[in-house]
């Protein structure tokens, strides 16, 4: 039995201005792709965190005025009083579950392109806007600054009216006007808002004072501030101006929420920042400079590290965005000593990708994230079983493990058969590649759970064929047999197979993950998948001192990773590893000792000497077992099988997050009548036709 008292310090109440937070767990603001377009989903998602034990639950950045319009991204919006009811949904729901709610007011300055409102874009100085749209921001004059302060004050008042307890002033992520004023690179003004640090920080001071006045001591005022930019002398440094700003404004806010900038540094992935608590070295000075409570983040999932951070005086609150997404019940699990049940964030940033894609948030570890309202899913609760029938799950990758776990939680007796000698499928295989070690947590969490359950039987080295499935005669069969990488070059850019010369060695990511490596170089990696795996394999092989040529039809290396905030790092890492990068080229021939590549624009061909090729193009579904079983069922050979469902990568190869989600959905919904299921996909938030 775990000694729960070991973590008692995490459950002490802490004062924030006029308020008391019930413990030290603080969900800092994070984007969700729900926002003003999906306010009911947003409210339900935030309320789930409150139910899971977080003392403070913040919303996401909330635009204060039409000149800060992030469309088509769906953040929150508080342009006028008509936006209050949508936000009140959240504050009511969060309060009902015993937590304080916080709102992150923002003006995004030149980071907001104002594509919906077509309002002028504002900045400290004339400059291009921060997105690829041919438009420039204009320098704010004194009247603009007065107006801006008025907008912020009015928004703060509306936030009070919407029921928020904590109101933010936000200068971080290189995305906010206040931070732009602070950075000399953005601010070349010669008036009292430019020049000295005191002048550049003036606007932040004014907003803090204005907000204090508006809330009149009834709400707390939070300052979210990026103390460091990780750009050396070119940017803000924690020990230079970062510290000076905190010193200057030390006692003005009721709480300091500190982090590092830009977003890719703040929400660093485990691939590039493997250690939890990676922001501590930058933010640790803050508590020495202010008497106000401090909250900070850094993918904090280990309760021991949390305790150490509080006891060493680094923070007062354990801040979390991603750990609270992966496990909304993290505080409750620690409180109850259920440490092994924590679903640890793997630091993959699939949640982040939802924001740039403008879609509801999703998470690799937590398939219920973003589904609280529209599907009514709860991360810790599931409907009890609908019958006494048993279930058979074939394949123990992310889809099979999740499906088995949820079926078992529902009370079904489940048999899980895995063909190989290990549980985990691609989560385990991919975790063996350089930088992806933390992905193993997808398997670990589920295997731990399954091993506690008496109603689950796990069989390794049990590659089932259709006759064996028929003999088992189990009513509900879920086939999660995964997918394998193609070896014929077919992919996005080529629908016809490549015919290689007989002595050219062709490999796939599956070979590399199984430990089959090219003997020596040069190795040509052909990435037509264009997600993350091609870049990972290039790093993995380059780290073995192989000479690597990376060829991709894309214009940049691993373009998908832009959405996970990694693309620039991937490209830099390949350069660091000495990889020869050739973008905008297709692989057209794999000859004897050399390959021919063709420019996707000009059709010009080049020859590249290489001894082997790793083809990262497309995956083929392992669906033959399913096809055979379907045929048998059709001819009446499987009388006892009621459900025959193909799930995960075997149904549609995608992200690990998609496979987990699919396994989860199957376990929840398989008893639904298909006609009913189709009409009940999920609840939708349909815009009102009322004229307002
Ligand atoms: P997913 O991402 O959909 O979970 P994976 O490729 O990660 O898919 O996992 C599929 C798993 O299924 C692998 O561990 C593989 O060994 C296993 N498998 C494939 N075919 C069979 C089979 N016929 N019987 C049992 N296990 C199988
Ligand atoms: Fe963590 Fe990945 Fe989930 Fe985001 S999607 S919370 S990074 S596990």
C-alpha cells in the first residue's frame, strides 16, 4: 500500500489573492480547438478536470477584441457581452465540481491575422504579420494604446460577469501584444512605451493595474509570463531581462504563471526534451523575487518530482496542460495513492496539432479527451456490460490493448491473443527508435491495468488463424492486427510499384524497428509518408554513423511535424546529424548501387549513389484474418460469432492516437444497433439562427 502522506504537501490549500485554491494542482490555460465554436464541449472538458481534482482550471486564450481575431482557429472570445453566456457554461460547470476557474485574456497583436474581421493588425512597430498572409501590422499610436487598455478593462469586467475567479494578463509564447512590446526586436518605439525595459514593460504594468481596479479585490489577477526564449542574447533570457521584469512587477499580480517561449519551447515534445521538469532551470528564480504564489509547467507527471519542486521552493502550484489532458484525474489518483494508474503524457503533441488544424482536441493517451460533451465519454467511467457473452481481442497493439481494457472495465470476460512475444504492438516497436522512448507509456499504462484484472486472459505467441478463432467460438471478436510498411514504394506520390534492381537492398521502418539495419552506407531514406517516422529513422540510422541521404517529395522535412511544433527541430537535427537532405524529389528508380530521383516540379532527374533504400511510404493493413472470418460468417461457418469488428490500424492506418480511439470506441459502442449507431454519431453544436 502506497504511503499517501508522502504527497500530502500537494494537497495543502494555497491562497491566491482573495481566493483559496483547494490544493496545488493548477491546470494552466491550454488550447483545445473547442473554444467559441464549441462552448458546450469546452465547458464539459474543463469540468472534467475539476471533477478529477484540479484546484484551478483555466480556459484558453480569450480574444478581447475583433482586432485580435485568430480565425479560423477556435480559441475563446470575449469581444462583447454577447460572448458571456458561452463562457458562463464553463465557470458554472467548474465551480460545481469545486474548482476555481481562470480566464486568459489576450490581444494577439501581429500574431492575429484578423482574417474574419478584416480589422487592422496592431503591433508596437510597423512589421509583417506573424502568419503567411501578405499583410502588415501597423504601429500603435497613443490613441490605439489607450483604446487597447480600454478593451482589456472591458474584457476583464465581462470576465468577472461571466463568473471567472482568476483573470490573466498574458505575455508569452511570442503570441501576445504585451510580450511584443517587451521584446526590442518587435519594439523600436521612441516614446514612453519603447527603449528602456521599464518603458517596454509599461503596458504590462498598466494592464495589471487596470485589471486590479476592475476586479476590486473580488477576483485574483494572474500574470502569465515567458521568462526565457532560448534564443541566447537575441531573445529574452531568464537571468537577464526575464528576471528584471519579474523584479519590476513582483507584487502586482496575485499569482505568477511562468514558462518559456515560444510555444515549441513551452510544449516541447519528449523527442527533443525527454526530461519532465525541463523548464525548472529557467523559472526557478521567480520565487526568490516575489512573495506571490508561483505556478510552472514542464510535463509534470511524477508525484515525487512535484513534491520535490514544492519542497525546494521552486513552485507553489504544479502547473499542467498536457498531463491534465492525458489524465484529467491525475490529482485524484495521487490523493488516493493510485500512482500506477496515472495515464502519463507521452509528450507527442497530438493535442497541440488539434489547435493548428482547427479541430477538437484529441490525445494519444486519453481517447475521451474532447469527447466529454459530444459523446458523453468519461475518462474513468464506462457503461457496465450489456450481456454475459465473452470477447476475444486479436492483436495487442494500442487498439487491441485499449479495447481489451475498456471491455474488461465493463465487466466482460476478455481473451487477448497476441502473435508476437510482447504486448504493445507499434507503441512498443516505435518506442525503440531514437527519441520515442516515452511512447512506451501507451502500452505500459494499459498492460498494468490488464494485469490487475481477473476477467482478462493474456496469451502471447498466439498468432490466431480463422479456424482457431472459429474453434474458440467467442461471441464478440475484435480484430486489431495492425498494419505493416509497404516495400514496393507505393505512397502519396506514386501509385505504381517501384521495380528495384535485384542487388539493391530495400528496407522499411518495420525492419529498422526489428533491429534489421543496413550494413553500411550510403543509405537513401525515401520519405513519402511525410509524417514523423521518416525523420526519426534518419536520426536513428545517422546516430549509428551511417551516411544518410534523405529524399522526400515534400518541400520540407517531415511536414506533418509542423502541427506538433517539431518541424524546425527535426530539420535542424538532421543537419546536425550530417544527413544530406534532398526535398521536392521523388524516388523514380532503385538501380544497381544507385537511385534515380526526379524533381517534383521540373521533372529533372538526378542519380544518387547508395547501397540500400529505406522506403517510408505507406502502410498495408493486416486484414486477411478479418476477410477470411467475414467470408466464413457469410457462409454460415461462424454461428456463434455475433460481433466481428476490425479496429485500429488494421481498419485504417493512422496515428497511435487514432488506433487507441478506435479501440476505445469499439469497446463502448459494439452493442449498438448499426442503424442506430449511424444516426447517433455524436451531438453537435449548431449555430443559433437568432439575430444578435
Ligand atoms: P494497432 O495500432 O492497430 O493497435 P499494431 O500494429 O500496433 O496495431 O498491433 C497489431 C498487433 O497485432 C501486433 O502486435 C501483431 O503482432 C498482432 N497480430 C497481428 N496478427 C495477429 C494474429 N493473427 N493473431 C494475434 N496477433 C496478431
Ligand atoms: Fe500528452 Fe500526447 Fe496526450 Fe498531448 S496528445 S497530452 S502530448 S499524450
